[in-house]
């Protein structure tokens, strides 16, 4: 499973290394992320899978494999509590939405969702859990 997480993380260039441009909130991007979180919270792995980019879908090959990776590697995404959408920024060809999630234990997590546009729809290209950001219970 660690191999999947490593591959998943390496799919996107280190987001902090690219030039960043702040953007206004994008309700479409927020809607996609929230829809995937809602799907995970109700065990609707196939619904959650639809919001992953084609590259992620190809990497994992099936909704089941993708669901296992999220459940084991991103428990705060698998069972999210309160979700707050923070800043949106442009990094190269990606738009990166920062999201704060409170997990079921009350711990805060800060994540970057790298978003890509596919045929006019937003898809999730990668999720990075930010460490050392001073969040937590």
C-alpha cells in the first residue's frame, strides 16, 4: 500500500516548487471535491472514482483498488468531518485547492487538492496531506 501512496504522490510535481498565482474561489472545483468526500463518507467508491482524473484511474485500474488506497492512506478523506475550503491557486497547468478537514477524532488536517480540467469538467489529479502546518488537536 505504501507503494501506491508513493506513486500517487509522485504523479504531480512538488506543488511548492512551481510559481503560484492566487485565484478567486471556484464553486465547480469545490463541488467536485465535496462530492467525492460525500461519496467516500457513504462508501460509494464508484461515485468517488468518477471524480478522479483519468491518470489516477489508469494508475489504480479499478474503483475498488482506489477505494482501498484512500481508506488506508487518507483516512480523513475516507471519513471526513467538517470541511472548509481555503485558498485556490494556479500552479502550472493545475489549480490547487487547499482544504481543511476535521476527522472523526476532531483532529484538523490540511490538504492540497490538485485539480485538472478534463473535457470541461474538473477532476482530482492528486491529494497531498500537508505536514508541519501547525494543525492538529
